C-alpha cells in the first residue's frame, strides 16, 4: 500500500457468535505463549513468523447477537502486523463457516507465474532447440491417513559422552557419568510408559517397530548396544508389568510376563539397562567418534534390516563438554543426512560445555539445547522430561513421504526419428531434509523426479525447467505424494525483476541465497553442460554476471543503455591549477638562454649544458631582463651587471660581442 504522509486508515473488525468471549492475555498468558509456540512449530512461512501480533479490544455497545472486536489505526503499521482474536465459543458449530471442510485433504501445489516481462527473460534454449521456461512451484503437503498394516520403523539414538575428562562430580560424590546413566534410564522408561496411549491414539500401529540405539563414546566408541521392540507387543498390561520389573524388580510382574510369553521381551530390556548402568567415565572427548559410530550403527542395524520401509529417527546428544573442533559438525551433518533424523536435542551439563558448539550441534539436529552448570533437581528434571517427551511424540507424528513430479512428454523431430523429452524437469528443491532419489522410469516416454526426506505437513519449493507454456503446464503438471495426486493451482510469483534473475543465477551457481534454505540439486537432470548453458542464457538476458564470472569477458556488461546519473547527483569536477614546464633554449656553443634573473644584480652564468631553472631564477620578474641571446654568435650567455639590470653580450645574430643597445642601456 502507498502511505503518503501517513494518511492511510486501517480498521479490522471481527464478529463472533453469541456467547463468545475474548481470552484475556493477562489472565491466559500461558495459553498465548503455547499458541505462539504452536504457530512457530507448524512450519508457518518466514513472513508470518516475523509479524507483530496485535490483540484487538472489544467494541462497546454492539447491537445484535454475538460479540465484536476491532483494531484501528490512522496510518499503516511500521512492520508486518497480524490481528489475532482468540475467542472461546460455547458452540463451535454455531455461526461459523467450517473452512477446513472446504479445503482439500490432499497436498496442494501452487505454480508461481512470473510477471509477463520477467517470464520473457526466464525463457531458455534447451539442447533440443526448443524454448523452455524456468518456474517455481510451492508444495504444501498434508498427512494422509496411515493404511492399516503399514509398517513404520522409529529409532531413538542416544549419543552419550563418557570421557570423564572434565572430572565433574554431581551431588558431591557421584561422577557425572553415573548421573547420565540414571537420567537416560528414566527417559527410556517415560517413553515406554507413553507407548500404549500412542497406540490408542493411532499414532503408532501394531505393525510398527521401535528401535533404540546407544552409542557411548570418549575419544572413540566405548560401547554400543540397543534393543528392538515390536509395538504390537507393548499393550497396556505388558507395559505396566515391564515397568514394575525393570524399576522395582517385581517378581509377580515378571511371572505374569512369562505367562504371557513376554519373557524374552523382558530379558532384552533388562540387558540394555544393565549395559547402560555399567558405563564408567574415562578417556578424552571426540564428538566425531560418537556421531560416526551412531551413523554406522543405524545403517547396519536399522536400514540394513528394514530397508524400503518408512523410517524416522530422534537423537539425544548428552555431554559434559570437552575439546571439540570443526570436523564434528561435518560428522553431525552426515548423521542427519543418512540416518533419517527428524529432530534431536542436546543436553549439556557442566562448566566445560562449549555453548556455541552445543548450540550448533542442536541446530544441525533440527532441535534445541538444554545447558546447565549442574544436573537438574527433581522438579526441573520432570520439566525436562515433559519437554523431551513432547518432542519425541512430535517426531512420531511425522510421516516421511515421497514426492513424484512429472508433466508428461513433449515430442520433437530429430533427423532419424521422433524423440521424446520430459515435459518438466525438477532442477532444484528447497525444504527440510530433502534429497533426490533415482528417477521413476515406469512410464515409456518420460521420467518422474523422486524426492524423499520430506515429512508430511511440511512444505517445499521446487525449481522447474518446463518445456511447456505455463498455461499448459498448469493442466499437465502432476505431483504425487505417496501416490496421492496434489491439487494444482496457479498464483502470481512474489519475486520480480532483477531479484528474480539473481535468485536463479545463485541457484545455478550452487550457492545458497541469503535467508533461504539450502537447495538440493537433482544431479540426474542438471549436468554441468546444461547448468552452464542455463547460466549463460540468464546472464545475457538479465545483464547479470554469473557467480563464477564466466560471462564477464563475453561482452555481458553493456552500460550504454543504462539511465545516466542525473547532473545534480554527480560530484563536482575537481579544479586544479595547470602547471606549465618551462624549457631552456640553448645557444650555438655551450650556451644557455637564461630565464628570469633574480631581483637586484644578476650573476654571470656560464654552462656547458642546459639546466633547469632554480627557484630564484623563477622568482625574478621579467622586467629585469635586458638582452637575451638568440642562439647566434660565439661566446655564450649574456652577462648582466649593474643595478638596473644592464647586460653586455651578443644578441639577435650580430657579430662577436655586438651590444644590443649599448653598454648599460636600460632594458
């Protein structure tokens, strides 16, 4: 909006059904805090997260049924603003339009149509001598209901520091490793207790598999162990008996498990807990060893056994600090990329924990960090357990999905036969955890780009090379999420002008654009030759340099058509007094044409070669000269004598010693 002189009135009014009441922020401060966290966690766009939230005031004396709230300003707010009215409604079906029922339950894809002027410059020539277009497409996935009998493998990875290099003690006597053992056992029991409730809610199915991996490290991997459990074995009665036997050594509960045929389940869990209790501190610290050990264990025990099934992982990284360096971040990145990590958490205890390192590791794990100088007391530990359980359940609610993108085929005539090319190719994609798999070749005339790593409910941006006009692409484009087609629509491209061209050149140069997620390249399509060809076309069309500078020497930067800088914007031209170099004129033999002699009497000068004038000679006024030799005659320079600047010598080409105007004649 244009806001000249701040005279643009804005007013927003919200009308609610009868009996509705506004939640007072001063009374419901925790509710508003949780609402803010849930909005941030649901993957809202960056613009929405940056908005200022304003809660309107009730309108006094509103006539008619229902309640109303309004927000009004005499000028536009200085920052993006969201008016939030959170009301409590007695009857949710009264007076409201059920928006959710009108929205499609499948994935929505929005094809972004550039401005016509920009679309012209986004046209490129592909190797088939056809014109193609570079377009963006935003997809917003929905979580499809899980089919009965589908299998999902979830893995909890605990990477625990047992170096003991800090020598930290807890409660005055126990070493920090003993406290870590106790804390990790309690965390394991809390999750086990929640499994029956998650089964009842449909988050976990009986066919699912729950794996737990423990990697204990110092400067290397000290110990590795784990347990794998079928969710179908963890009904409410079994979990209750298992908890009693593991925490209180209840013999009756153990007998009940054996009677139900679950004795082997108890034995596997008991061995895992005993292995964890037996960990003792020692050695130095290397995060690299722990991350690599966890990745290798996951690839061998989980993917090696359950390859092809939907897999998710949650990582707990527990440490008391130590000396770490740059390679640990690369090891964490490899763990996240290859171990299907959805989220993670870092718990750092003690003064030796590097806060920057812990925060960076937590960010790479797509989670948060909890840092403390000492081990948490019971009340604080309960709070940490609740937070950890909430993150764990959120990970279980996610569903890894595969996305397939295609738009049929286009036919063109080669010399020997008709050839078919993909109607659209996916060059790049940006999104959390995205990666490209081998293309789907099930169709005889075209292939489909296949992406994985995206979780249901998350959004992604696709960068397309379309061999079809955008109007035709809108009808032919097919995006499938778990074999369910998405609803395709067309909207205006938000990026315009030079910014759009620079954005595409940055992607083609494989450099992340500022403020955006890192892009993933579809290497099965975007080979080096095609990438350079697209870069050249865009560079010349937009008059922008490539990131590598490959088009700088090819006449790309032409400035003759640019708008000249206005005169009032140009700097003033410098004014420097011009300096003139005075040259001496030699006489016939060894002579010198003197310059202005000094004031007063002038000394006789006899030189065999020309010389530069001295400062005194330059300072003498021209009126002091009487006669100057012109290069004829023998003998050289004129000699000056007398107060008035008289001069004796030859000039003008006369004979030897001929006076210019008599001895002592005035100049």
